[in-house]
C-alpha cells in the first residue's frame, strides 16, 4: 500500500469515529450531576459492618 491509500484510510476512520461519537451522544445523552450527586461522589465512603448491611437488606435474624 502506498502512503496515499493509508492517508485515505486514516481520514475515513476519523470520519467514522466522529459519526459514531455523534450517534452515541444522541442515544445516550450525557447529563451533568446535580449538586447532591457531586457531593456524594466527593464524600469519603463509609464502611458498614455485616449486621448493618443485613438490617438494610431486611434480614431480621442476624447472628454475630
């Protein structure tokens, strides 16, 4: 393959990538997180023990 053919292939790939990106953006809109979501994302995670998890799941017969 000569350099001109490779350049054409690269150009076509760039165009395909742009079209695919536009299609994905239309199908899956990107939303900015709300202030509450941003705060939750930035907060340090809490670690729950097994008993707390079981209570949250509605398991009342939890043994230690």
